[in-house]
């Protein structure tokens, strides 16, 4: 409960009730699921795959993790993040398993 209050106070400048926090988190989870499963149109001339290293608190320790992401650059040069995932590293296996296979499934589903 204290962690939620601290988070929301830092994020939005005010504490919120436990019920409100739960409702907001549920809404964000639903939106994230929609984002991660939405069909992808074949409108990108380039896909840029990269990672952003962050420190994540796990228990009392800070651990380094990477957010892998795919940036799509469309035919009219608009940039859009089309996929992202928290991972252990920037290995070929992580990129292939976490991002490329997911993108392929989402593109195929739209074409089907």
C-alpha cells in the first residue's frame, strides 16, 4: 500500500485510494494487452530493433534489465513503437523469441 501511494504521488503528484489504484492498474494492463496483440499493418519500410537498459528494483537489490523494442518507420517516415518487452539481455535468442516471432504472428493474423 505504501509503495502504491509513493508511486502515484511521484507519478501524478497525489496519492490515490487502493481501489482507484487497482482500477487504474487494471485499465493499464488491459490497454497493454490490446497493444501487444493488435494486428500490425505492412506499412513499414524499416524496422529498428534496439534495447534500452534500465535498473529494476527486485527486493532490496537493483538489477539491470533491458527493454527490447521495435521501432517501425513507415513509408511516410512516421515513427512508431510497435513492440516492446522487458528482457534479461540483448541476445539474438531474446530478440527472436520475444519480438520477431511476436511481430510475425501479429502480421500473419492480420493477413489471414
